[in-house]
C-alpha cells in the first residue's frame, strides 16, 4: 500500500505560485495559461475544493494536475479497507443466520419459537442483500429462499439441503479470504 497523503498537500505540491489566501490558497490554474493566480483551493467537508475564476471545470483541473478525482477526497485510500471490514461483519452475521436455517431444515417439525427465530434469520439475510457490492450475494439469496420454503412448512430435498450447506461453506470461505472481499 502506498503511503497515505493529505489530499490538499498532494494538490499544493503540483501547483505553481501558491499563496495562502484566507482559509485556503490561491495558485496558478494548471488547466489554462494563467499569468495571475486564478485558482482557489479550499479544504471542504469531503475533500479539496478547486475553483478556477476563469471557468475551468473541476475534472479539467484535476486532469491537468495529473491526479484522479478520487485523490482529492479524504479517506480515498482507507475506504476499501473499511468496506472489507463491513463486508466481513455482515458475512459473519449471515453465517450465524444460515446456521439457524440449517438447524431448522434438519429438525423436522418446528416449535413456534424456532419458527420466529427462522423468520428473523430470513429477514436479516434479506437485509444483508441491500448492502451494495457484497460478495456471496447468490449464496445468501439461496439461503434466504430456503428459509422462506421452511417457513411455509416445506421440507428441503436432499439436493436443496446440500446446496444450503455448500452456500454456507462458500460464505465462510469468503470471510477467510480477504482478496475475495473486494
Ligand atoms: Zn483555469
């Protein structure tokens, strides 16, 4: 991993004629032939704000700096890791809920209390699917579908039960393999 740099330092390093101005800076705009500094640089809430008084667009300025727009947002480098953590936590929860489904599938007639727990498991699995980009979606969807069948009082076939177990193993494998978490 490359060392993390402050986005504003990244920008200022690449500009000419940088001068402090109020709460930000001014510099020569790299996107047009600029004699007097017409670019204003400010630290916004989510990232660095660039404004050329001649009217160069943000993408044009970022391009002229040799940067990507994402370089100018705070936490651009930390984000993938946070995402991985979030995915891992959700997948772990999905495994717990899937075990409830497996147990229900094998226990035959369900007492009311187990029925409630299974309904909760199905809801939680469905909720996990709303997380954008979550790996293992197909498997989680499958488990949720089996939970729905069981809730209708339908027993799973041997194949379906195998699929169910396979899906949970796959999710467990995703958790163990950081590279699969995106
Ligand atoms: Zn400009």
